[in-house]
C-alpha cells in the first residue's frame, strides 16, 4: 500500500510519524474522506473546502493551496489500484514538545492514503439497515471534522455490539446526527432534517441529498427534529461519503414505517445514483 506523508509517496511500512505529533498526543488535527468512483473523485472541491473550514476553526494553517491539494489527491488516486476508493486526508498541527498551548513553529503533518471503497451489501438496498439510539454526550463543536473522534467511536461501538450499522444521537430530546452520518427523516412525504449547527458535521453527501430534493421537487424542510418525531417517522435515512443515502428500517429493534425501504428513499436513491454518474462520468 502506497501512502503520502509530508510530501513523499512511500510504502505504508516506511511511513514514520513522531510520537510527539500533536495528532497522536492530543487529536489536534482535522481530516477528510473523499469518495472515488472509477478513479474519479466525487465532490473533491467541496471536501477540500470543508477541510479548510475545519482548519480555520482550530487555527491550523493550511500547508497547501487548493491546486496543490487537487494534484496530491489525483496522484494518490492514480497510485492506488482500486477504481472505487475512499481517499483519506489528515492534517495535524505537527510535532512539538507536549504542551496544550499551540507551538509557535511546528510544521503541519500531512498524511494521505486511499483504501478500497467498502460496498454497501445488496440487502441494505432491498431490506434497509438497523440503527440504535444513544445520548449525544460529545463536545459542542461537532461541525469541526476533527481527528479527536473518541465520542463518535464509543457511539458507533454501541451499534456494532448489537449488529446495527449506526448509532443515532439524541441531545436534550432533539436529533443531532449519527456516529458517522447525517440523519434525515420522512413524514407524510416530506423530508426533514436538523439544520446545520455546531452540534453536527455539515455533510457533503447530505448537501447532495438536499440539492437533489430541491432539483426534483421533493418536499423538504430543515428544522429541529424531536426524538418523538424521529421515532414516529415513516422513513429514516443516514447519509455519508461511504454509505451514500441509506434507509434505516429498524430503530432500537422496532420497525421504521413498514419496516422496508420507503417510497421516498427509493426515489432519492435513484436520483443519487444518476447524479453520481453525471458528476464522475461513470
């Protein structure tokens, strides 16, 4: 496996990072995952722009221009053998003596790798998937795509332990997001989702979903969603770079709606696949 580390492409076995890197010591860094289909990145610019917003929010100087990032991403994609990939980018504040305050002269560490895209099982599209709920007890800056993901890891582990694909999070009686996805619901034919805020990550796949709803005249509203509305929804979806738009048909062991992927999800899934082909030319 070939990776990129601080300007050099090399086998992963040869990639070495200091244990004093602040990403290792503090989780002081940001990351992105860009889906790639047939060697063509999907919404690369939007992902790079979100990474810039995350850097701005933590006061981390971007080590590269957009043009340089595009060139690095394209080279990483070409060096990886699989046509469909998940391109991972991580930038930390760099190596410095351990101190909570920002170091004055540390150079950011840039790491990139690309793994084969994990394909959703066919039954997820025919039968949907299971999720559970949990209290959202993470911090209040979840709009930053930070490498400090322990809260998300612990939330995801809860669903993994019961064979579910996601943990949907509730804070003070209101839906926020899932452990690694945004969440939308459908009620009486209308799509609803919480508006963007510091409590949830602004998902690029979520943005595509809303754009497609607008384009195809599918009723939708961004507004706060209560836990009761989540549990009473006709359909529940989760969206992410790797899951795309996935129907959740079981929540906490109980069926969502009919217990099968709903009619509105089927429309959105079809629109998403067409859009993906249009964007990538594949």
